[in-house]
C-alpha cells in the first residue's frame, strides 16, 4: 500500500540494576489486511491485565488477534480511502484516538457519527463498522484494546462477531 508511512515505536524498560533504558526505537510497517479496507501495525501487547512489567517479552512479538485474551493490544489502523470494515464486535473496551483524517462509526441500528483528528472513541463491545469517507486521504487511528466481559442481554452474553 502506498501512502501509509511507518510508525515510530519507542519502548522503555530496565537494565539489571533497575535503571530506565530504551529497549527499542524502531520504525514499524503498516501492512494491508486481507479485506483490503485498512492496514495495521501492531505496536505492543500485554499477556495480562494488569500488565506485568517484569515480562521482558517484546510485546510486538506476542501473537494477537483483534484483541488478546486476558491482555491488551495497541495498534495503528490506517483506514484506506473509501475503505469500509465489516460489522464486528469483540468482548473488549477499545480506545480509538484519531491521529489524522476522518472516520465514520456506524452502529447496527444505522446511527452514524464522524470522528476527526484529535477525537477519541470509546468502543464498549458494541457491533459497529468503520468507514473512511475520503476518496483520497488515509485516516490513521491508534487503538488500545483491553479484554472486557461481554455485555449481558436477557441473561445471555452478546457474542463476538468478527465480520
């Protein structure tokens, strides 16, 4: 995909004496996903919440789907011009920070709102889709996803929907 710049990731940690050190400072690619509507760059994951700062695993190396069971994920999502995701829902709370461009958030009842640069979306396990209304500009969003208990309706948990 052209036009999707890499993401700079800076990670800190500790040396053997407990002093703060930089453990990574790298440029990460933003890679198109199979559906073709967006490109992702996984930045970091944790295996648990609360996170364990004694785990020296590079969080980018941990296998992660959209969310990580009992953990957290941060990724950059570039919604491609005109791109539309399928409707989906995960048992997570997702914080989306629009870094550039605009994105439409549509809910399953047809309600739509537009988030623009600087806007923050708190997605609480609802079924939704993303749409980039621009024909020319990528919309870059930073997403932090943390596993959550599913919403209960009529005594039953709402199922994850992976579009």
